[in-house]
């Protein structure tokens, strides 16, 4: 793995990926992302993109594609580790998706996010940029406000909002 030391160090910046997992990723992908036209191609080859079947205009959910079993296993371990980290984008993504889709499908979505990050990291040769656990709240604060008000209303509280005065 000596020729791939730089790539291993870059992959180690992703939450959930440690040195042995990074070695499996490099061993299975070859460390060269030029053979994959986009991150979606890599995700499809790895087998962590969702299946899509449409018939008569109706979209049906299905299992993930068959892919590289060793890479898929390494991504599963990385996703398990990533969702248990505190205040990270991947943990926040898992928490949001678990409520709607269930824990296993949310885990596959985190695997997909990790493999997409891997493609970008190895293509651009840059370290992982952590967005933080509050990314979704910062992206759409009005939606977070509506969600919090709805939850308090369901608990039987009446909520009135008073905006904070900004310092001049």
C-alpha cells in the first residue's frame, strides 16, 4: 500500500473510514477514479445505488444492485461507524432518513454518500470537508422551525415566535 499512502490518508479523513477500511477501498477500486465517469458510476459498480423499477408509470422500490461484495462490506462497516459519530453530516443524514425509510435503507443511503465522497476525494485529491450535524438546519431554517412548532403543537403546547433583536 506504500504507493497509495496519499490516497489512504485522504480517505482516512472521512468519518467511519479507518486505515483497514481505506485499504480495502483502494484495493478494490484500484485507487484510480478515471475509470469511473462519475460518482454515480462508481456507486453503481459498488452496488450501493438503489434499484429502480418502473412499470406502467409506477415506480417500485427494490433491493440494491449486486456489486463488489468486498467493497460493499467495507462501505457497510464505514457507514455503521459514521452514523455513530457525533455532530457529523453523515449521522444527521442517517437520522433524517431513518424516520422515513427505516434503518437499513438509511444505512444504504449513507453508504452511497460515502462512496460519492470517496470518488470526489480521489478525483480531486482533496481532504473530506465535513458539513456538520447542523447542515440541514442551516440549509433550510424555516423548515426546521416549522418542524419544531409542529412537534410542540402535537405535544399540546401553543407556540408563539418572537424574533431576536439583532445587535446594531
